[in-house]
C-alpha cells in the first residue's frame, strides 16, 4: 500500500522551510574547532557506480551519465530523493577517493547549496539534515581541498544554517532513530563549528532523554529491528566521539545506553558477521557493526533472549529465532509476522534465511515480505500469524500488525550434548484453536539441528474452534506448511528418492535436510529481498506440507552436515559477488 500524502505532512514541510530560512540569519562559522576525521565507511564499488552515472537509491536506479545527482533526485519519488538528500553517498565517493570522486563530491555539495541551501527541497527534514551534516563534516577535508575562499565561506555558511535549523526543529523528528539522527548531527556540528558550541548543550540533554525513553533495560528498541538498533548504536557512538574530542563529558544516559546495546547486537549477529534479518531489517552495512563495537569498547554478549530473539551457537553454526510477540502500533509499522521464524548460518555462509524487507521494491513486495509465508517457520496456509491492517492517525497510509500472538513463551536449555530453544505462540488460537510449539536442538559441535513443530489445542474452547475450522475445510484437515527459505548462494537438490534435500554451500559444505512423519517434501521457488539491489534475487525454499487432522499434529525434521563434510573449511570470502539482476 502506497503512503498517501496528508495535510499534516505538508504543514510540517512548510514549517521546516520557514525555520530553514530563519536559520540563515545568524553569523556563520568561519572554520572548524579541530580537523574533522571521517567516521563513516563507504563502498568503493558504489563510488564507481556513481561516477558512471548509475544512481541506486531506495531500491530504484536511474542511469544518467554526466548528469547532476540533483537532477536525478528530482526525477525520482520521495524515498529516492530523500536518500540522495541525506548525502550518505559521500561515504562512497570518499572510499573511492581519486580525483574524479573528489570533483564529483565537491560539485554536488556546492550545487546543493546553490539549489536548496535557503530552505528549498525535501532535504530540510530534521533526520536528513542530521545525516547530511555528519557526512559533510566527516568529509570536509575532501570537500574543501583546492577550494577558494568564497567557496569555503559558502560551505561554512550552509553548515551553520543547517545546524541552527536542527536546533530549532529536532523536536519535530519522530521519536527513536529519526530524532536521534537529528540530535547526533546537531551535536556533531555544534561541537565542530567555531562559534556554535552553545547549541550543543540542550541537544546533549535531549539525546540523554531519548536514550532513557527509547532504549530498554536489555538494550532493545520497540521496533525489534536489528539493523535499526545498529544504526541507532552507531549514532550514539559517534556522539560520544564528538563529545570526547570536544573534551565534553558524555551524559551517563548515553554511555549506559551504549553499554546496554552492545551485548544485544552481538547476540543478534550470525557467524558471518551479519545481523539477523527480522522486522524490516537487513544484514547491516558491511563493516559498520565491527567498527561501532570496536569504538564503543564494550565487551560481552547478552545471555538468554536479546530483544526477543533466541540465539544458539556451536562450532561454526549460529541459529537465531524470533521468540517474542511482534511489535504493534507505531513500532509495528515495518514489523513482520515472523514469530518463531529461524535463520541459520554456517561459518561465513548463510543457509536458512527469511525473505527479508521488500520496502525498496515497492508496496506489493513490502507487503509480501511481511507475511508469515516469507519466513522460515510453520504457517497455516492462507493465514499469517498476525494481520496487516491500515493504520490510523499518524500512521494513515501505512499498514501495522494486529491480532498477532501475545503469548510467546521461550526457554533456552543446555541439554549436555546439545542446546535447545523451546518456544511457542498463540497466533492461530482465536482463528483455528491451535497453538504452535517449536523445539530446536543444536548439537554441541554445530553439525546437526533437530526440529519439532507441533500444532495443538490447549483447552475445550480451542477444540471447539478447531472443530469449526475443520468444518470449514469439509473435514479434509487444515493445510499446514513449514517453510525453510534458502540463501541464493545455496544449491538445493532433491536426494534419496525425494525423501531428502541436499544443500550445497559455496564453501563446499553439504547439509542434508530430512523429515519424519506424513508430510510431503518439495522444493519451491522463493526470493531474497535485499536493499541496494535492483530487484529481488531468485532462490529456493524447502517446504514440508501436510494437514492438521486431529487436536495435535507433530512434524519432525533435521538439518545436518553430510558425514564427508569436515568441521572446518578454507573459506576466505564472506560473500561472493553476484550479478545485480540475478
């Protein structure tokens, strides 16, 4: 469902424009308090794409060699233009770092000042202004190299205007990541620019307040999106760095928030270093998690559940399971019906995944990616474990989750020769009278995963609901499927006369999927949704199908390395290059 414009949004844009104009009336900074150093990491390959005229933002591409990036931005939709106005592409040009990259960065920044610098365009939104200020200051040495005095004065004047704008408008940013991005940009700029230090003090206090309000005692955030937690953590780390360089003490709320988040992020990281992909989040920008954790200097991993996710690790294998109710309300605007879904990674190779966030591929893919069948878990055919409904008020034009499971017990156990996750949810109790219980056992060496999925009634009322659901199916049973979506780099093949599936990783590892019971095993097409690509990647899924005929239906399955597969393999590349259109 596309987001519809509303009068409140238009009103905010007019107010932002007025404040941007007023923010230019103060004296401009004439320099930096100290020499800025880059804190953000870009990709050389993306820098080359930009110079070649391939502009890939918000899942959309525009090919326009020799064109200005701002002409391209004006030809796209709101998300495309916003991504460009945030100026994160400067990281990629700086990573490339040659003369052509520097020239493009300088041309495009000074073009922005000329076109939009007085309060015009979509870039005057607090979170985008914060993002842009961080990049301009991070790469100021690159941008100012070879520039004359007049150009430098324009640059400092624009930085000053944007900083004062943020001091006026950060409160209008949505709570959570957008507001923290605005405040971090304001703090970074106010402490970096001569004569604007007084703007930092209220922003520091506001950031401390946001840390108290948005970050839970266990380092969690309401959206339960691992990648969003990483972005938020990175911003807080940058804020502490800026405060340290200015010899300004960081508030306790800020340092304590960082100390809470770091162990949680480690618990959400797979063996290959990527984040678990749940509730609208992706793997995270390459290298960002490691850099942020190293800079923070906080050690340790959270025991038990971390932000509602259960993690088992043994040998080279990691297993992460969504073991909590899905976010609702405003926090659920990007949430997925993924309760009890799992992801499994072996060494540097993802094996079992979820389809991922489809937002950058349009509303249809966004909706499909949020449904239960797009996740590696059990699903009653035709139903998700939570419903997508149209939001109201501030969420008008967006879809949120409702009627999802509210009881999701989860327990981690050490069984001696294996580790166990024992969990369940009641997402189908009101519609079918059924509760889904899932037991996952990972062997001590990480070579075997044993699973058991159970659909059962828990009360007489549940049995009556089940009986009604059976009547609706003409007593033919309730159709059930257990889906295991595979990473695109996995090569599946039916084996053992169609009773098993062999899964070959690019590292050379071979895993074998088997099952017991009356379920039917087959391979079906699937997709892997990954931001930064032009289209979804084709892949496969292993599917077990059957019918719930009684008050308890149990399906057991296993995933194990083939006996000839050694415990460790030489696997130097974390991710092989793949064509953009595969």
